C-alpha cells in the first residue's frame, strides 16, 4: 500500500528532471523543473511559477507513453488494493472458503507486481532519456537536465509495490497431497500361555 501511494505521488510532482548547472556558467538565480504534466521555475526568493503543458499533441511520444504507464500503474494498484483486501484473513468476505480467500490475496499480489513493473518501466525509460540527453554532445550546456526527486520516488514506489506483491504471492495455498489410504495390520492374538515350539 505505501508503494501504491508513492506511485500516486510521483507523477503528481513536477521534479521529474531538474536543470543541471554543470557548465562554466553557474546560474543560481532560478531552478528549472520539468514533470509529466507541467514545468516549473523556482526563483532565488523561493517563489515557484508552474505552467501546465498547453497541448497534448505537442508533447513527445515518449512523454505521453510515460504518462500512460504511470496512470495504468495507479489504476492497477487501485484494483490490486481491492482484490488483496478481499483476500485478507481479517476480512469477513469469503470466510467460508479459505482457499478462495488465499487465491484472492495471491491475485492481488500479482496485480501489485504488474503495477510496480509499469511504474518501473515508466521511470526507467524517462530516466534513460534524461541521461542520454545529458551526455549528448549536441545538447547545449544550459539546457541539460539531471534526475529529479520524483524519479527516485518512482523507483522506490515501484520496488515497494513489487515487493509487497511478492509477499502477497507467498500466501499461496498449499496443495494437499493425496496419499493412498493406510491399510490396517491384523492384530496379534493374545497369548494364552500355551506357546508351542
């Protein structure tokens, strides 16, 4: 659940990448941030101005795909929460059939793993694009960006969601092995004291 909550927080943050000042001209008057939905500039006075991206059609295809993967991860996480809660032992739902209840918990865990994978792919893909643009010699120094804090939160969220899903999958019901019925052995007759050799 904390992983899914962090998956919600990560795309809402504007700090997916932040301006790098790794050149000769160090500018500290403002800090530039770009996120999935908006770009922001923070002045040295602490004032932040954000601008939402104008048109969906003007955005790069990779940014749109990152958005779609993060939204899919959020929705899958929501479904996983409902399914996994149904399979919890403390819930009264389906308490007459414990095997089905355990299977619901496992199914919720699988959905959590898929949600975590979607968030991991989105954040890693975005981070790869930022790193490639940073090391590209044709990128001007004053337009280079570094990893923002939202990327690190996204990576941690994906890891937590997959770890939680794996823990839920460990509650898989054990298969009952069917052994052949045991045969009874005949009892020895009681000794009468007249044992013959």
